[in-house]
C-alpha cells in the first residue's frame, strides 16, 4: 500500500476503528456486568456452544439454531473461557468488522470523508448500539451481509474472482442468521444489470462455477457437522416456511410496524446503552407518547427525503429517454402496480420476483446498463427492498429485525447529502465540514443520552436489580453445586431452564409458564424433582422447602431426598 496515496484512508480508518472500539469497550463494560439475563435467546446459543464444546446440556430440539456464533464461542469455552461474557465478546467483535466493512463498501462510491461519515452513522444508530453486546446474532448477520455485498460489487466492478469470497460469505452468513440468505437475490440481480448477462456468464463461467463450488463446500461442511452430531436443521426449515407463506394473519397495524418505528431506529433519547424504547404518535393530541424521536432522527429523515426527491427528479427529467423506452416504462409501471396490489397476498418469493421485474425494467431504461454509480445505488435499494419485504411478511415483529436494512439506510443518507451538495453547488469545504459536523452531533447526542438514561431492559421494563439479576441466578447455581456434589444426578427444574442449564452444565427444563398453577407442586413430586429454582416468591408447597435465596432467585429442595 502506498502510504502517501492512501493517507486519507489510513486516517479515516484509524479514526473509525478507535471510535468504534471505544464504543464496544464501553458497552462490554456495561453488558458484561449485567450479563445476558434479559435476552433469553442467548442462553439457547450458550447451551449450544457448550454442546459443541463437548457438554450435554440444554434442549436437544434447540440445537438446530444457527450454529456459527455458538461454534466460535465453543472454541473459547474449550480454552477455559466458560462464561456468558464470552458470547457477548464474540458477538460484539462483529460490530467492529461490520463498521469497517461499511467503510470499504462506501469507498466504492464516495470519498474518504463521506465514507467515514456513513460508517459512523451506521455505528451509532440506536437500533445497532443496543444490540452490540447482547450476545445475539443480528450484529454478526449484518456484518457478514455487508462484507458479502462488498465483494459482490467488487466482482462486477473489478474482477469476477471476488465471487470466490462473496459466495462463502453468504453461506457463512446463512449459518449465522438465516435471513442473510436474502443476499442471494441481491447477488443474482447483479447479473441482470450488466449490458449482456448471457455474454457475461459465458465469459466468466469458470469463476462462477468455482464460486458456486466454494459456497457449496462451506455449506457441506456445516451440513456434515449437523449430520455427524445428529442435529435437526431447525433454522433452515423455519426460513423455508416463512419464504413460502403469506401474511394474511397480520393485523393492519402490524403491517406498518417498522414504518411507524423508523424514526426511533435513527435517533431517540431513550436507548443507550440498555434498550431501544419506541413510542407512539397520538393523532388526537398531536404528540408522542411513551418515547419520542430525537432531533437527529428528524435531520436524517429530512436528508433522506431531500435526496429521494432529487434522485427521482433526475431519473424522470430526461423526457427523450422516457420516450425511447415506452415498453420498459410500461413494464415498470404494470409490474410495480401488480406488486402493490398483491403485496402480502402472495408468497414472499413471488413478491420479490414481481418487484425485481419492475425495478430491472426501470434500470434498463438507462443508456449505460452496467454497475456504475447508478448501478451501485440500484443494488443498495434492492438490498433495502428485499429485506423490507421479508420483515413485513414475517408475522413476528421485533425492532431488531430491521437491522439488516440499516446499512442501506446509511448509504442513502450519504447519497442524499451528495445530491443536496450537487444541487446547491456546495464547495469543497462545505462537503467536508457538513458530514463531519453531523457525525460529531450524533456522537455528542449519543453520549448525552447514555449519561442521562435509567437502565431498562430490552423489553423496556425498568428493573430494580438490573445489574444483579444475572448474578443472583449464578450465585444460586454456584451455591447448589457446592451444597450437593452429586447434583448432576438429581432431577432439577427451573423457571428459567435455559439459564440454569448453562450455569449448572446440565439439562434443566423450563417451567416458568406453569409454575404458578396450583397443581405444580404435585407435578414435581410425581416426577421426583429434587430441586426447583424460581425467580419469584411463588407458592411452592410441602414437601418442598426453601433452601437458599439470593435476591429474587430462590432454590427449593424436596424433603424426600
């Protein structure tokens, strides 16, 4: 690397990594103390990591969850780092690489300052920040999606050999979080953007076959591990069920779930560093309730709206081009109308195909149908659209499912800034100062929000023992292990079986949903349960007596030992 030629890149990347690493360490310090108590799914991944490390724990039917992060975590478990903090650290490392990947992706289109600004904007979105150190799969999935798109675009802009990297990354992403498979249509659409798709395929058939083989090899390795360990591919079948389904069961209000909450994903005072707290706009009072977007969110949305208006204006400004492409324009309009009319009434796959036909017709109206800057914009919009279709169809609505879309949102914020600069003929100094000033304002606001917030959980509940809830469970588990050296040969039930399975390194079933029922004690007697671990002061009758309590977690023991 020529240091003189890449001086600006080195400064931008170094600054970016210092800031993002500092954010990660700050969040690790907080969530390392709080533990993973409030995000129950993480214990499934922790128990799977124990299983890959050689322990027999957790529910067998949960071992079919996405394996990559548990597998990586299991390597550290084998080295002696047996703690819930391990998966938090593993997951958070992907945050740093995601932002680095975003910089390289933006550099394919923008200069160093704009690429730095776009990467920082992505890194500080509230929806990203709150999940950096929770041990979940969303950040790793986003990271691998960013890098996959980066190498996809490189393969078409520079050399098809980069497909050899993009293909395995998509498969790795799929085994991290199955929604990364949505990168496949993003890859396929790029073949249709080149001037002569058939000619391109013929000219690069060797590289394409090798890329498919590389992806197939990675896929085969994971399937081989699953078959060897006799694990069901739960997350694969889940993805298939969703992709072929329609969304008729979803209420009208849920259809607009992500649109209504979009502002909160860009900026809100009530999030860092614990949880995203969305609100609702009350039309009767014309006010936000529960929570409200920050000024930053409104600024970013205004930038996006201005960019959208200017971009659409530029597309349809050339009337000659419109006149020369009447058939393509008609295909675009008809296909888009069909997409709107059939949305949520047909399968996800069919909706994506119809939208693809519409967008390709629009793109093909250009005089230069190759992956230049406009092609780059198209790919990023398609990435946004495919993911948005999926999460809208999916019957479960959770804020973090919007995360795969945020890299495209950050991209279009930067694109919108450049369009505004071009429209007003902004000078070089303005083009440099405004993006940096925007980043500084976001960082200052984020810091102020972090200092002023009261800890609350990911489900927006303020808990009196936010930093001790996880340690209370651990303390009860450790006390039991010391109290009964033969505890692994006992029958143990718990309200939070996933948690206790990890803590005790054995299978502990969960009974939180039924432990309040009057006949629950009889059920424990019937099943010869020796110990029951509960998070609340529940009515547990004879022959069970409270043996130990730490905070809100209690251990009950049967007198019939």
